C-alpha cells in the first residue's frame, strides 16, 4: 500500500516525463511528447501533444510504483482538460497492463472532454481492443474545463467517477460519494504496470496526478508516513528434508512506506531455503536435516527505517522421520464420565506440535488413541480418582512414527467423581422439609456402614426443599450412599439409600 504524487509545478518547462522517472511501455515515434508545459504564467501541466496524425498506443509507467512488481489494485486521481478541438478529445487517463506493444492485456479507461463529457471502459486482451462499457456524463462543450477524474482498477473490476471540482487543488472536497459506474471483463488480467496512456492523435493537459496501490485512496496530499514496525512473535518452525517449505513474514510488518525490502539480519537459513527480498517469504526444499537457530529477518522501508523479527529457529527433520515433540507446561483435563476424560495440551506450550504430522496419545493403563493433528484425545476405561502418566508420539503421512515412541510424559490430575442426584425431599430429625439455609454441614455416607466419605459446609435446595446435585464428592457411579445434614442447632436429617449416577 502506497501513495505516489506527481506535481508538474515542481519541474522545469520542457522537461520530458521520461527524464523524470517514467518509462516508455508502448511508444510511437514521438517519445518526448509527454512534457512539462506552462500554458499560462504560473500554471504548469503535463501535456501530451504530437504531430502524429495516426492512432497509436502510447504508454508511460511510473517507475516509483516499481515497474517490476505487477499491481492488481491501483487508483488514479487527476485534474485534466482538453484545450481546443485540435487537441485529443478521447484520451486514456491511466492504464494497468502488461505485455509488448500489439500484444497488451489490461485496462486503459478512456475519457471524452470535447463536445460532451463521456467515459469509456476500454481494455486489451492480447492486443485485441475491448469495450467494456461507456456513458455520457454531461452534455455540451467540455473544452477548457478542468475535470477531476478518479479511476480504480482492482482485479478485473474497473470503476470511474468524473466531476467539476470547486477547488482544483483539493478536488476531493466536493467529490461524489459513489462511483459513476463499475464494470468488469473476465479476460483482463489482474495485474500489470501502472501509468498514463493515450491512443488518438492530439493532446491533453493534467495539473496534478496521484496514484495509490494496494487498496489505498489516491490523494494530492501525501499521508503522514508510518515507519516499518514488527509485531507479534515468529514461532519455532519445522520442515522435512526433501519436502517443500514456505514461511511468509510480511504479515508481521506494518508501515506506509511499502514495499519493504527484506534481508537476513542474523542466523543462517537451512540449506535449500532462501528469502525472497521483495515478498518476505522463506521458501525452498530443504536438503539437509538439522536445526538453524537465531534467525532474524529485517524489513527496510523507503526512509530507510528498519524493523527486525524476534530470533526464531527452523528445524529440518530427516526424510521419513519425525522429530519427537518436547512437552512443556502441563496437561489440562475435562471430565467426560466417571471412567473417561480428555487430555489436551494447553496454549503456550513450546514445541509440542510438529507441523504437518498426526498424533497419538497413550497412557500407562491403556492402548494408543489417535488424536489427529490437534493433540487432543479421549482416554477411556480409567479408575475414578486415579493419577496416571500420558505419552505422545507423532507420525507422518507414510505412517512412520517418531523415535522413540514415547516423547514425553505428564502426570494426570485426579478425575472428578460422579455426583448424587437427590430426588427425595431431605428432612431434618423433626420431619421438616429444608429450605436453603446457612450454617449447615452436608455429609455423604457409604450406605453399608454410614462412614462419611465427603463433607462440606453449606446447603442449597430448590424451591421445593429438595437438595441439588452434589458433583464433587469422591464417590463411584452405581454405588449407594446416604446424604446427611446437620443444622447449627444440632438437629440431623438423613436420606434413605441413593444410587450415584
């Protein structure tokens, strides 16, 4: 995303645009027909005029927009006029195209500022002219009238708006909110050079010209520049010997002075990998297994300001083998039922996952369970309250598992016990149904000998005085228990046998 402003008033009269950072793309025998002129004192313009009387495609791309990078999303703002009938009345304000003269593909929207004010959506496909659409925007002579033109090309879409500006230096002050028209043509390519274009004999004058790329809006006032900055953290990376690898880093950098130039500031990339200095992508096919640590990538903007990534590592595993994960932190568990639970590696653990591989989770009391690629799996057939050890192993698409098979272990937390659903009213020793009270002790007793297995303070009942579910007692589903209460006054109530569920 960037802005480019070309102001004729900053240059000497008679200077050719090819001397001021523009490159010919399609040209006839009048290479210097684009020049800085001063039609009236104090008014400098870009003027195209040539003695040629035949039609020819003539285009200049602005070098500042980096002619080596194909642009898909570009916008033009210009204030322009035709001065007499001998001047060109049908000119092209901007083109975004590629290819040699006679084999061009791209858009070159046209405008008529003669007997009417008209715009035409033109393009080329392999040199063949395309008329995508057109419309008359205003009737009556338009000669010597300054007109503001905004044109946007985004992929195959072409949009345009024309208006008579009240303030030529700030035409956006009274710019129409909506595009006059948007058209598309599927055969027009989505990227190319950006610049000015003309076709028919004659000429026109432009007071100011502004371009924007990458979704920005073209303006005559350049926005304040924001230096390049790095945000986020580039994590440890891994790949496999002989398998294509790609890591894009441009999303970690921000700033208005794009495009950035990327370089390796420190560290060495694994053999077979290289950094694209224009896109910030590290890619290639690794040729040697091993670990490359301390890699830092730097982005440089036009000022130039610089920003660096954090240091990160790239591990290349041997072909057909998987580097065992290194477990860090702890494992969290979610109860499913009394005899099963789910093991899940928590966020923030380092080097747990090996990108591109599947995993299995096992324990000391059961077989391996496939966990997919998210390191989460249900382990069933456990004993309530047990503490176990869990293991992980990874395997690739060919089914080759990590060596050694056991990659790490973490002690499991105790499994929460099942709850008791009390379905009968719970009464004290006077036979009164209890409401929610304070100062109450609750005990869960084994049905056989009335030995307390769980005790807690507080009691909550529903509107009918029925005790709510007890969910954190160390009990076993299917066993029978009593629930006893003791009020602050010493009175006691107890249920009959209740089966835990």
